C-alpha cells in the first residue's frame, strides 16, 4: 500500500530544518527524491560554494557570455537532473558569500558582480516561485531588476541595499506596475 504524496510532503516539510535528514531521504527512492528536492531548493544555503557551482550549470548562453572577458572556465558538466533553480522561493544576502567562496576555491580573479549578475539573471529567469529577493550593491544589476520586475509578478518582497536614488525610483515605478 502506498501513502499519498500529500502525506510524504507533510512529513518532509516537518524535516525542513534538518537538511542532513532530508539529504538522507533523497536516496531512498525516486518518489521521495521528487518530493524532497523542491523543499531543499526552496531556500538553499547560498554560502556553500558547491551550490553556486550547481547553479552555474543552469546558466544559458547569454548569461555565460558575461564570463568570456574574464576567461573563466565554467563547470563543464552535464545539466542537472532537476531544474533546481525553479524551486527557489528566496534569494538572500548569503549569495555574495557563496560567490566569494566559489571564486576563492576556483582561484578566479574576477569581479564578484559579474558572477552575481549572471546568477541573479538566471534565478529571475528560472525561479517560477521566487517571492523574496535581497541583494546588496545592486547598482550594476538595477536595469536587469527593472526589466524583470515588469515581467515577474511573483516577487512580494524586494530588499535592496546600497542603492542610488535614481535607480530606486525606477525600481519603485516597476513595482507599482502591478
């Protein structure tokens, strides 16, 4: 006898704070894995360089092109089995830490903003459930945010730190579009 998915989801959601337990459950069977991946990826731990590496695998050609001037070798691996970034509901300031950790580990001498811009562009493109976005020093990505906010109606909280007044006004106008 098989229990319905709703029961599994309820159980797994109660384990949300225990990533170690959820990672163990991922390996039980495909059904459990399909239920757990969205939970783990809804609010990922952005400070982990391995997460940044996995996210970089989801960049499209346009987003990857930003790395060409810096001669960065992006991970040359097959696309992940899941569209992990589609489950993300929140992007927080730890993304900057994860980017720094990844760049340090890879030994890259590239501006963090280039990586941040590419990743945020990809998150905004792929994250269908994105509700919360927090970013620091967003001046370089303000135009991207303005463009995406006109298209993305799922974001309900936008925290911007280190902004310039003229760009903040344009973002406010984009938000009032809803």
